[in-house]
C-alpha cells in the first residue's frame, strides 16, 4: 500500500453486488444463498460492520410489522391511511404476505420474542401467541436484534464474500448501454484503497437520510438524532445519479419523540397506555379532534394518520400550550394501582419493579441516549412526566414515510405499467408491454432496491425490510440467470474514478498551507461547514424546525438557487484523512437527497402531509388533482432534473 493520497486500486468482478449491511441487505444475502447456483457469485459491501449496521444498529424493543391473524389487505389499508392515500398497494401487499416468515426466522435464529402466558415455549411458527403492543407490533428483547440477523446472513454468505468498512459512493452505467448498471466504486474507510466492482446486478440498500435538515440537537448534542446518523441519502443519490426514477421524495417523516434523547414513544402509548397532554393537562388529541375532519378519510380513521397527529401537536405548540408531556408518571402509577388491587401489596411490588425495569429497557434496547437523558436529568418516569417534541425531518421508505425509488411490483398483483424488464419506462411514460417482470428493479436495468430504497410503500420497518430484501434476491437471481451472457464494461476508467473520489484530499494538500486556521481558507470548505450550510438552507427555506415546518413557493424557489450554488461549492470540499473523506462524500449524497425533496415539494401544489410540512401557498390536501405519485429523474449526462406525475391506483378496497 502506498502513502496516504496514493490509493491502491482493487478491481473485483461479481455477478451480484449488495451495497449496504442493514436489514434489507441481510435478507437479500440470506435468501440468495438458499437458491443460487454454485457458479453465481455474490458480494456484500458495507460502509459499517454488519452486526451494528443500519437503522436497527442499536437494537429495538418491538418488531413493528407482524401480521399474525391480520390479513395483507388490512395491512395495505393501514399503510395507505397513514401515508395519506398515495402508496403502491402492490408493493405493500407483497411485503404483508411474506413478512411473518422473516419474523419466524428471527426467532429461530435466537431473537427473544415475548409470548402470552402458557405460550412461552411455543415458537411463532407453531402457533405461539406473541405479546402485541398494537395491532401490528410485537414485543421483543431486541438489544442484539441486528447482531442475530447479521450473523445468519454472514453465515449464509461466508465472510470471504463480505467486505466491511468500504463506502460505495458512485454507481456506474455500462459503456455500451446507458440504461444498464455495470458496477460501482467506493473507498475503504480504514485503508488507502479504492475498490471498483464490475457486476451483472446490484441491490442498493444504503439506507435513508438524516442530517439533511438542521437537527434540534446542536453543539455538544450534535449527532444525536432519531434516525441513524450515518444514513446520508446514499441510496437515493446514487440511484438518481445514474438515471433511476425517484418517487414521493416530497414525503418526509417528522416523528414526535421524547425531547433531546429522541426515545421512541410507541411502547409507551401502546403497551404502558400512557397519554400525552399539553401544559394544562389536556389531551391535545381530544382538544383538537375537530381539526381531523378537514382531512377525510385519513383523519377520521380509528387511528388517524401520523402526520395529522403531529398536526394537532403543532397547534398546541404554536398557540403556547407547550410543552407536550408524555404522562409516564400517571401511566405507571395507574398500572401499579391495578396490580395492587389484583395481586395484593407484596406481589404488586415485584410486578411494579419489573414494570419499571421494562420502562427503562424500552430505551436501553433501542435508544440508549434517552436513558442517558433520564439519568442525567434525574428523571424518574414513574414520578414525573417527560417532554415530547417533533424532530427534524428525515427521508425514509421503511418507517412512517414513503419517499424512495420507483420500482417494479409483483407480477401477480401489479398492473402492467408497474412492471418491466429489459426496457424500463421513460420519464412520464409506461413501459413497453410483454416484458418479463423483475420485482423491485428500478428503472435502471439490473439495479434493484429494498427497504428504505423502495418508495411509495412505508411501514415495512425492520421485519418488512428484511422480507423485501428476500423478495429482491429472487428477482436479482432471475435477472442474472437470464443475462448470463452480459459482460459489464465500465463507462469510466479506474484512474479517473480514483481521482474523482480523492478530489477532497487533493484540494486539502494543495491549499493547506494558505491559512493557519483549518476552518478558514479561501480555496476550500470543510465537510462540517458545508453540511452546516446545507442544513441552514433546508431548515430555513424547506420547512425545517426553525420555521415550524412551514414554507411557500417563493422560499423554495430561493432554495433551488441556493442549492445550485452549494453544489458548485461542494466541489471545493477538503479532506485531511479517510474519515473526513467519508464525511465529504456523505455530504455529496445528502445534497442530492435534499434537492430531490425540495424539487418534489415545489412541484406538488398541495400540502399532502400536514404536520410533517406546510406549503402555505397550498395549505390543503387536493384529492382531485394531486392524489397521484410525484416522480423525478436526473439525466445522467446533463444532470438536469425532470419532475412529473404518475397515476395512482387503488388495488385494494379502502373501505
């Protein structure tokens, strides 16, 4: 290996390349190894380490998608309602009919799943009844959830086919066919090496995006977010840059979470039966319920859409009735009283102690920073309430969000315009009929996605992402077997690619002696400072926390210009080492994810997700003109954006 700045270039050929190490990647790896012929090669490349990679890295206290006795059709209705009606029923149904099998595998691999009394030793696969914390959620002891799932994937794939600590930053089209994927390039975050991959098919599952907007936690809390801080929109950016069609990028998720620690609220609402109130002790949901009548049918459902529940919180905060409190104290005290009445004082004390342990474990399993906030602020949840606060916006396709990439659907459900093979649809057009369909393939041939990558189909969560990775695996294998004669030819030579990746290092070396302060130099900008500029633009012009999630057309038009200037300045980012080089490339990806979000919001002439954002020039839901998919595409040659509508279809009755 040469000195830093002179990276070795390693070229690798493989039939299938998996980019990412999260739940979808693990599902794909596991499923591929069940079916692939011996002569088909597979390689998984992860920016992190698979055991603690992706959104499940810290663990979880619940699996949020398990159908059990529910039907896939009911699952589709729930997702559609929560995401304000504009979703792909085919993709959601497909996850719903497969997801339970993944959960049963998790238990088989060693994940502890809570069971009903009498069913403790009975596995789910044999009819064991889990402890539900909601209609779709089951409780687990999940601190090691990701480790367990990753271990199964690694065992199936073999460590010789896995590369960790390599950041894939760019996908590569074929030199002979600009609609065909041919490879990818990235760099090691531990060694001075560039890796260039040639491949027949790629699964791009590098997660959603965080830190595009200015976070609430700044200064000493910088980096504390609800969603994993290392997810930089790489999935969306890399696919868009090679001409992949995006969908619903105007959607963002703004979860209401425990303030400062970002701890999850689901178990508190569903399992502990806690209630949230304003500063006067009033139930804000009841106080403002009439507001939901403005958004039928999404606000009138038994469980109103998540964004609309935020909408009611924001009214309280705007009108000075904040903060919003999660009444952990009253919930635990009420449960303690019921225990004492049912079991007597001595037995009740034991159960109460166990209950308090579960209250802490809810965070220790999945959001240890929140436990740190409680401990650091001397908060005893059984005695005092905790504040709730909507977070900064995030982009994702697997939680209560549906932004992502336009993909094919399952052949037995999806209409013809949502199926394609060798001739994907052009922008705004339908694909040519009669093609063999490859489920979860993007509009770039041979390029697939799953989990956070698949748009218009949220509420997959961890289990659904794993199941969707397995679905994609079979389609990828079918693609490779149908295209065995394909020989990838990269459209750029390896030396040019290496120089492009290491450009921030070259800029630093050329100009580092011009000033004595690393942050002040007319010839470059640090990744940290460029990220701060991006976050300022997005926060102030594109409906971040600083404007209480409000924007308008004029503000967004200014943001388009500012993002354009920022993209020019991003070419001057510097990097002193591999870690800073990683931060620079994360910024490149975040800029594209943020720009996609901005352009989609500007195109959609309505506020489809009140509570997540408000376009004050069109502050209403327009079911007549805008119950449609907003899609976009970048020309890989010119870099020009086109944004357009695609028709929405209900495949499952919503009544």
